[in-house]
């Protein structure tokens, strides 16, 4: 167990658990959880030690997201989204003085980073297209930019210390010629355009905003967003989202296991009075554990695939790698929903009711964000197009 996981378990999970129902009921930001994460220095664990972080591996960070997901889905998703933004700094910040300095500040000030990729005007979750554009003025070190984005969904926009935003490189660029910019709180104006009264993940507070930025041009990542997305962001997004959903799924599985155990104890007592009386949930529990194991294998396999590709960057941009990272999102989101459904059948009325030790309501509502958080149909359309240009590889060795 890493020291970070130990700190999370001891100092953060009890806080997140204590407030999870209120966060869900009131649709409010999990401020107590994030105060505890910051107080325990857990906002910069992915950042290399050279920049003030802890230099954890992606799998170790995924494990933190999953552990948090077991107690509060909204906290876990916010924590995962923050680390997805941090990953862009870690992989594409070195070499740019401003981004290196900002990475150090994320660590020393425990900053929370948000994301604005989704846009109105028909763009929606199409990450690789923007309508909004960066408008530069001035020259050299003094160059600044302005940007307006109709950002229809920004999770914890109000609480973010900085937001990473996609936009076209300039007013003449096509929709896919994008940059990624970092805008700090004092450089942002947020005009509220839509609320977040949703079925699940209510504490992410993913409201809509008209977003205006005015900032120095050095805060624009030097690398094109197309390369950032392909080389790091797509894989980190899907792995960290999947780890949150895995947390929801394993919590549901552990509640189903506890119910079958309790049922077996009760039946054991009855059997002492005569007869062999196994719980009807036994076979279903075994199937549930198989589904959990398959989901875990998919996530760990994707992390290994990313590590192998990172050691050989040419692999990062292959069609096969892109297909694997996209199908991870589709598979993990479907598996998580499937595991929740299986757990509900095992827990029965005790799972359906609120306020029992086996209640699945919040987990069930949170997990349904998974297939629509960038719609699986949209991702499958991309996968199908990629698959048509790729020679099928059935090798287990990759
Ligand atoms: C909990 C949560 C938190 C979020 N937080 C953020 C955030 O912090 N920042 C942010 O920028 N965004 C955020 N989002 C928004 C998210 O990234 C997507 O933009 C949003 O889910 C809409 O995705 P979509 O446009 O793919 O699908 P939908 O709007 O669900 O799509 C509607 C329908 O159109 C179909 N469709 C649309 N285009 C295509 C296509 N090209 N091919 C096939 N089918 C298509 C879809 O399959 C679907 O049937 C969040 C979403 C959720 C659920």
C-alpha cells in the first residue's frame, strides 16, 4: 500500500463517507472531502517529485480514485477529473517554463483543476472539435489572449482554482485545429447558464457557464491539442474514469456479498433445526465476482498497455492503441452498470430500499453516468471507423 493510499484511508475516506448522502441529496460540492484531500497533500500525487509531487504511478492514482468511489462517487469523479488535467501538465508541461511553474504551484498550493471541453452549438462531447477560438494580441512575452466558450458542462467550475479549456488555435483555424489553455481563477469570468439537477453524480455540480478568459499567451500549451489527446489525455481519462466506476461496482459487490453472508448465517441457524438450505444468492454472487474480476482485468490491462506504449511512443498513436483506450471506456462503463444490476438482484428489496446496509440507490444512480459521460454510441462510432482502417490483431502479447 502506498503512503498516499494510507493517508486517504485514514484521513479522507471517513470524511467522504460521512458526507456522501448529504452531497448527493443536496447536489452540493463535497467540500469536506476536498478540504481533507488538500490537508493531506493528496492533490498532486501524480506530479513528479522534481516538481513537488509524489510521483505516483497511474495505477496507484487509479487505486485512490477507486477507493474514494467506494464511499462517494461524486468525490471520486472530481478527484479523477482533476488528475486527468494534472496528467496534461505532467506529460506536456516540461519544457514550458510557465507550465512547469504551475505544476509546482498545484503541488505547493494543492490547487483543484477543472475541465471545459464540452461546448454548445452542436459540439457536445466531441472532444476533438471546438467552435470557440483563441484571439491573441501583442507580441513576445507580453502576448495575451482572450477566449469565450459556451461551456455547457463544467464540473465544479465554481470551486476550481484553474480550468483547462479546449479551443481553436485562432479564429481562422478549422474546428479540429485546437489548443489547450490553462486559465486561473482570477483570469476567468463564469456566467451561469445552466444547472445540474441530475439523476446521479449530483455532487460534481456540473453546471453550464459562459466562460470568458483573459490571460497571458504563455499559458497555452505549446503542443497541439490533437497530440495531447492522442499521447496522454484519452488514455488517462478512460483509465481514471474506469477506476471510479470500478469503485462503485466493488462497493455494490461487497454489499451483495455481505447480504448473502448474512442470509447464509440465518439459513445455517435454520439448518441446525434440520435440512440443508443454501442461500439462493450463492450462484449469483459467484457470477458477480467473475464480472468484477473481468472489469478489473480490463482496467489493469489498459494501464499495462499504456505503460508499454509510453516506453515506445510510436505505439501511442497507433490505431490499435486508440481502439483499446476507447473500448476500455465502453467496456468499463457497461460492466459497472451490469455489476450494479447483478448486485441489485442479489440484494433484492434490501438493496432497493433506502437506509439499509445493502441500499444501492446512490451507487446505481451514480453508475448510470458512466455510459453517457461522452456517450458510448459516440465512442463506438469512432471505434468502428478506426477498426475499418486497422488490421485485426488477436495476439495476447499486444
Ligand atoms: C457526471 C458528468 C460530468 C461531466 N463533467 C464535464 C466537465 O467537467 N467538463 C466537460 O467539458 N464536460 C463534462 N461532461 C460532459 C461530457 O463530457 C459530455 O460532453 C456529455 O456527456 C455529452 O456527451 P455526448 O455529446 O457524447 O452525448 P449526448 O449529448 O448524450 O449525445 C446524445 C446522443 O447523440 C449521439 N451522438 C452525438 N454525436 C454522435 C456521433 N458523432 N456519433 C454517434 N452518436 C452521436 C449520442 O450517441 C447520443 O445518442 C460531464 C458529463 C457527466 C455525465
